[in-house]
C-alpha cells in the first residue's frame, strides 16, 4: 500500500481516466531564469507544498493536513504534478490534533465515489452502508461504542499515483460526518520541515491559489525571482497570488 511519503513526480498529459479527469500543475525548469531559481531552492532546502480542503462538521481547529510536500532537490526539467479527484477515507486513532501533528492514515478504505456512505467499525474495518448522502459528499459513521474515545477521520485524494490526506475531522462514537471536498488548491515553496499529512494553519511563504474545473484542468506555474513565490506563466490560466501568513482555511473558502 502506498504511504503518504510515496509521492513521486511524474510527467504525463492530462487525460480522462475511468470517471474522473486528471488535473495537472506544471513547472518548466528548462527555462534559464527558472533553472537559476530552482538552483537556489535546491541549495536552500525548499519544498513545494500543496493544500486543498473539504467542508464538514467538527473540522479540526489546528489547520489542514499538508496534502503534497516535495523537495525541490527531486525536481528538474519539465515537471508535472497530477491530481485525480478520486477519494479514500482514512482513520487516525489520535483525537487531539495540534499544529505540526502528522496525520497517519492508520486505516484506509477502498476507493469510494461521492454520494457514498461508510461505517467505521470497532475492529478497525471500514464497510459500506446505505444512507442518504449528498451527491457531492462522502459520509463516515463512527460505529464504535459510546464509551470509546474520539478519532480523527478525513479524505485522501489521488496525487501523483498515491493517496494523501487533505482534510481532517473529529469523529465521535456513534456520530456521522458528511465530508464535501473542494477543488480549490493552495501552493507555496518554503523552508519548513513539514511532510505530507503535517497539520498547519497558515501559508508559510508567498504562493498562489487556483481552482480546477471542467473548463480548467491544467495550470502552468513559475517561481518568482527574489520572493520565490508562485504565479502563472504569462498567457496561461490565471492564479491568485497569496502572502505568507494568510489563513489556509480562508484561502480555500472553508
């Protein structure tokens, strides 16, 4: 089973697969100016971070799990990051989630579609069930006895061929949560020691936000000279630049 650390950059064109479109985020480090910026990022131990979110009750207050964390030392040439809106539900047996906690997907469901209802059982299994679920959401019921402790649940989405967590909610015994994923993305490059699953509340450096849709399935980005923020390549779909310290929840409209 792939872990949250198994994210490997690859390069494929955006295609329609099964019932979901693969969206892409591209960088071109063959350009002389971008190659110079890449050299700086590599020499100073920068990583590229990505965040997305989901709406739902009892979202943890400490922030969002880091969805994507990739060191620039692993990048060169033309880089494409591929995201397909396919989901699995995870469970983490820790209920008190503070800043910099790393979410561990200790239990991971099979791939599930939107509109699906699931049950988390005392033995750690996740099973499907019938229920009235909004068409844009996935429901998880915590079927453990009322006397047991809370757990953390959330959604993992497919990025670069592996499932990684991008949202987190506190799940009480016998309670249900509807989780509605969003297609807005936040990205930045920073010198911080986070990994996929690490919880943080704010953008740690200048970056950008953008939204995927049926009409916009790819974004071409570049690293800005001097600030090492991110923006879109001229003439390609527009992204909104953000500043260090901005709230990830507000940036992603959660």
